[in-house]
C-alpha cells in the first residue's frame, strides 16, 4: 500500500485540515494511518507523548487519527527567532538557531533525519499521509525542499492536490501545478480536491467537467467552504475568527504581539458564547474589558519591548481589571526578565517586566518540555510546558485576586478551572464543556469532508 502526499496550489489551501480529516476517516475504516510533515514553520507547537516538541498541526492530526504523538510526525520544526533567524527544533529538541542561509546549508543533515522519521512511521502504520508546504512547484526552491517533492520522490508516494478556489484562478493553478511537476510526481498523481467553494455547487459542474476532460485530472470532490474554528494554525486564522456570541457575560482583550505563539490556548475562550474576545494588535484603551490576557510568545523580551514602544505596556500597567498570563505572557508579569546566555536574544539583556510578581525570570538554553496532569490553582489540570524562561519561587503558576498566570499551555481547556476562574470575575457566568464542543466541531467538519470527497476513490488509488 502506497503512502500519500497532499500538495497544495498555494499556502493556506487547506492541506492541514484535509490531512486531519482523511486521517480520521481512514482510521474509522480500519486502517492505521499517521500524519506527517517533514518541515513545519510555526510558533504554534505542542509537547508530544514522547516528551518532544512538534507542530501543533501534526499533534492535532495525530489526535484525529487516534495514534500516539511523537517527533516522528514532524522531525523539523522552524520557529521564528526574529531578525531573520530561526530556531531549528530537530527530532523534538532544540538543535540550533541559524539565519536562513545557514539553515539551508544544513539540508543534507536534516534530510537524513526526515527520512529516518518517515521510515519509522512506515514500519508502524499501514500508510502515511504527508502534508506538503506551500506549492510543490516553486521552481527556485525545489533544491531546498523538504516537505513536498523530497518526500514524494524519496518514498514514491501517491500525490493529491488541494486547490483553493477562493483565491480565484483555480484552473490555471491546477493545470500549471501539474505541468510543472517532474515526471515521477506526475506519474503518481491521483487527482485533485477543490477546496473552499462558496455558493451553489451546481454552478461548478461545468468546471469539474473541464478539469476531468480537458486536463484529464480526476476530481475527488468539491468542498464547500466551512471554517474549522479550533486549533488555529497561525495568527492570520486567529484574526479572522468570527465568534458566535449568546448572552455576553465577560469581555477579554487578547494581546497579539508580533511573536504570539500557541494560539490554540485561546480556542476555549473564542468558542465560549458568554465571552467576547477581542484581538489587540495596536494600542487602544483597555479599561472597558473585564480581563487582559497575555498569551505565549516565542521572543518574550522582544514582545515586551514592542508593548513598551506602542503604549500597551503602560496601558496594562495601569489597568485595574484582571490580568492573566500564559507562558511568555506569564513571564512578562515578573519584575525582571534576564537573558544573559542569549537564549532568545542576540545579546545579553535584562528587561523590566510588569513587576506584578516579585521575582526574576531567567532564560536557560535547555528548553523545558513536559506534558502531564498538574496541580495548579487548586485543581488537577491537563496541560503542557514549552519554555526556556524559568522561575524559582513560582515555577508553574501564580495567583492573587487580580493577577494570575501559568507556564501551562492548555490551561483553559480544563472546564472546572476555567468556569471557576471566570465566575470570580462575573458570578453569573455559566461555563460549558470545551471537550464536548471540540469533538462535536471536529466530527462535524470531518463529516463535511466525507460528504463532499470521494474517500473510497482516494483509498483505492493507494493500493
């Protein structure tokens, strides 16, 4: 049985969610299937079951497939480090921080690890669904590719194209992509999924016939646009999220600094019909909000400096409502942040924080990675840690009447804690089951894909 590579006509064509849905659909049909992305570029990461750091997208896909999470699903993760540099997470651990040119000089080394990870999955599962990155025919970058043609050619996978019709020019995008693929990839090409269609599907019947007859490309499905408002992969998705509010009980300002990370920490708040969430990207008064949330940051001190430069720091410093920080946002609440080993910065630096927690955060080269059930805020909570900044007195969490924070990602996924915390702010807040909402939302989306995509035909093409 062949593995499958999912290419896209562009970035944000919907590859991540298509891979996730196919993993769940094929697993439900009795196959053991693993998602894979050789290289992901994202500040949104998670700690796998093996204690290693991987992209949140591959973690999410593995959850849908019902398999353990490990670095093998995403052997190379690149995290923006500011000023043209990237942190390379290799096999789930920090490898080094490089500028882009130096990174590309590492490709031969990285390829050997990518191959080993893919081979590990092939030995454990019936097949692998490998997500590509951007377009597979960026001709000037093919010699630098890890996620698209390298995997498809190295492992002779079948290939499927996801075409984003929302962008326009879908016929040219499909035809051009196929025309530019190398012969091995064209020979293994099985068809296309038209994604993000808006309107009456009957109006695209002629378009489907054109693709199938003139281009000789099977169309496995035309998928009407349906957002999946959980596990947002990037800050763009976060900004475009449309809330569905009921009776508003609370309002929360989420500070979206340039290096905001782990956006999925906000998912339970965005989905809550009692809470209005506003994403704050520039200075504005915050006094009308019930709470300010400082989320995670990949470059904590630089994002702290960003707030100082635009007035948000002073606004938050004088704010009298509730403040909650997560990971990097938690560290900002401390008196000082000290990076003398250049862990997150290009030179040794000590920066003043909000001084709401009387202790100094110190950054160490060894990143703390842990997934567990913790005792925090008086509750047993599930969560995970990904941070280089460390506190001695308050290593995990801190809470007073007005100020609280934690190094735990996923803290608001815990219903009992989340409900109790918001009841402290507004006594008539009711709360809801996020896990139930999440599974219902996920399964509804998967059912949507299964309704509009010929999954049997895709599966048959792999034999």
